[in-house]
C-alpha cells in the first residue's frame, strides 16, 4: 500500500452510508439494481432505452426488492465513446423524475461522468452520484460538494475507449487502493463528509482477469479504509473468461457467485442486473451464516 493508505489503514468498517436525506444501514449488503437507459450497454443495451420500457424495468427492480436503483444514460463499456450531455440528460431525466415522484422511498443513483447530468439528477431527486471516472473532473467535485448526495468513487484506468488495451499495474491492489484513498481525501477536503463517500475498485475498468480476481480477493483491505465498498461484477467479461464463453445475459450464475464472494469479503453495496437472483442468494447466505 502507499504511505497514504498505510496511514489510514484499519479504520472500522463503515456501518452506514449517508445519501441525501437517508442514512442507509450497511448491516446487510445492499442491492443496487441497474437501469441502463442506453442503446448500447454491454449487457442490456437497447432493452430499456425508451421511457416506458425504462419505467417498466424500474418497477420490476423495485418489485424484486432492489435497495437502490442506479440509472445510467451513457455506456462506459470497453471501447465506448462519450455521449453528448444533452442526449444523456434526455435519456435519464424522464425516468429519474418518474421514480422520484412515484417511489420517493427508493434511493436513486445517477451513473454519470458528467457534472451537468449529476446536478440535474440531484435536482430531480437522486440521492447518490455514481461516477465511474472517480471524481477526476473538478466540476463533478463541485456538484458533490454543493449537495448532500452520497457519492461512489470508482477506479478506472484511463478512459473507456482505451482502458482494456493492455492494462498494466506494478501492484494493482496498492495502486487502486491508493487512488481511491486519494480521491476520497480530495472529496473530503472539498467538503463532502466522509459518511457520504463509498469506494469501488472498478471491476473490468482497465483490468485483466488477474487484476479483477486480485481486487475481489483484496476487498477486506479496502473495507479497512472505513468507507462502504461497492462491487460491480454483474455479467462482466471476466465471468466468461473464467467459466467459458457466454453472452452477458447468460452469466447470472457467475454474477451471483462473484457478488456473494464480494459480500463475504465485506462489500456492502452490490451493483447488479439480476436483482431477484442476488436477493435470493443473499437471503440464503445470511441464514446459513446465522446458523
Ligand atoms: N460498472 C458499470 C457501470 N457503472 N458503476 C460502478 N460504481 N461500478 C461498476 O462496476 C460499474 C458502474 C458497467 O456496467 P453496465 O452499466 O451494465 O454497462 P455499460 O457501462 O455498458 O452501460
């Protein structure tokens, strides 16, 4: 680990995550259901990119007991290109507004790299800003500091367009951990209180299979930083690499296995496409742990 990491190691695990007016308990892992309002997301692109389909999917995620809904209007899959902000806003705003009105009790997250989109989403009722670029953009930091939303700081190596072109690290755990700590400290210095910050190693974002596995195995080290840890493994490529070629929608078993392994290592927010399967698996795992 870096000096910054060593200095701050061994804080007790976070027990709550403050997101706007709600304080989410982390006593059990929370399930964040994915709602991609995009034509081109790697797994569900084109499935919910008109407002009615997006609302129907949101209803399903809620019925399946998602604790949080993460709405995205820009795919950041490997090789993807940025979407103009106006287009991203047009995709996410109607569904965010509907959700905030019809289901004000379900915390809403906006998955965006763009300050303007984050600000509009917070105005529409988002309780969480999920930034896969880890608040590199000072304007994103300003938006976070100017509201009370929870924030997810994710690690990504470079940009989506090129991140999977031969990703390399000296020590992936130290580099990703050091980055997350540095960005969290920067956010705190900018006025985002620590109980609002969650961290995420960014599975698949500029990582080989070995990097992804090393990061999942090392989750207990990230938990010791004292921030809630979010894990996004759902339907990702590494599952096909481990278990044989498959389409993303065929990776549910591997996704649930990886989510459970992450939860067992301390991840407290699981970002998933398959909410019902994950909720069921967590219920069984929790009952067995108690026994
Ligand atoms: N993964 C994706 C998108 N956003 N956010 C966080 N915090 N962590 C992740 O691992 C993560 C994320 C990629 O998944 P998906 O949204 O399904 O795909 P796409 O980027 O193609 O829309």
